[in-house]
C-alpha cells in the first residue's frame, strides 16, 4: 500500500510539522510515548495533523 510513499519520522514540534507540510510532505511521524524526559509534543498535539 505504501510502496510509493515517503514518511518523515521524528518530527519534534508543530513548527517543524508545518514546515514539512508546506513542502508537500503528507506522512509525518511524531515520537510519541517514548521513555524520554523532555516531551516535545503531546499525543493530542501530534494527532491534530492526521
């Protein structure tokens, strides 16, 4: 299904997500639920771009 798609993973914040979308990127990945101390983007915030 995703043979001709590119996903950009590891997007850290809303500004970076918007920049990628302005460049035509349609599939972005946010690092959610990882065992890190500093959360860059909440699951709610990341879900706004789906």
